[in-house]
């Protein structure tokens, strides 16, 4: 953990110094993304993490110069809907809940912190054999969102974070459980329909990918949320 914190801190410092060298954060952003994508030895998870982390660091630094204090009004989101597991035939669709906060940092670009919860029960094929099972996914993501102007805003969003995957299987008096906390990423989009200047309704879908040990856990929450700004 200490090594990871040291790595993140040093990455932020190096990023700041390189922005000064490039003189323009947009030019540096383009350069850094090309560098991440061109690395043939990097896994998909590593590429996504490096690219999104670089974007978050850069837009955070640019906030100091590009957004006035009176424009930095946060928006809060809370909602729920249907969670759809991918490549998991032994569990059914389940409940998905999400909540988060976003902050404008540069024109239509927002920094986003999201939390999510999903729970999936055993499919009929298992329950008919007397086997009960469930999977619970809980986590948080830090990322960016690009949203068009009103009246109806269309947005795309992506981020990296951590997910806690807890699985339980029981049959009769036997019970087995397993818990993993792993790196994850999310990408998706939706529409924001304003109700009044302070409240809106967001409808979105997101692909989530958690790097669990045996096989990656993948799911898509489709949610309806209330978005409000104080």
C-alpha cells in the first residue's frame, strides 16, 4: 500500500512538471494518451487505468486556472434500477443502486466520484437443485464525464476504482463464501432531462469490469436517477 501511495504521489508531481514543460495541458493530454495506447505490453486494465488516471490528474490541475469559484457548483446523484450480469449464467438480474457527486472542471468536462451497489441471486437452474447463491458487488469509481449543454444533456462517463465482490453458495448445511477487493473500471453514458434549474432526471447504462482472480466480473447497471444541485 505504501508503494502504491508513493507511486501515485510521484505520478502527480511528474505530471505537473511535464505540463509546465509542454506549456499546455491539452497538448500534454494528447501526448500521454498516445503513449498509453501505444504500449503493447500493457494489459487492457492497465491501459484503462493509466489513461483515466492521467485524465483525472490533468483536469484536476486545470481546475485551478479554468474554472471560477462561482462556477464550481457540485451536482449530486442518487438512483437505482436493474443490474444485468454478463457471462454469468448461474445468477439472475438484480438490484442496482448508485450515488455520486460531480464537479465541473473545464467547459463541459466534469470530475466524478461514484459509489455503486448491486446484488444478484441464484438462477433457477441452481435453486431447482437445492443450491442457493448470491453475489454482492460494492465499490466506488473516480472518473470524468463529458456532458453536452441543455435543454437535454447527453453525456459519456468513465472511471477507475475498486470493487468488493462477495459471493455466497449454500446447499443444506454446507456453506461457502468468498470475498475479493479488486481494481475495476466503468464506462457508459446516458441522458439528463432537466425538470427545473436545480433538479433533473438521468437515465443511463454503464459497462463495469472488475479484475477478479479466476475470471473477470462484468455487469451493466441500467438506472434512473435524480440529479440535484444545491
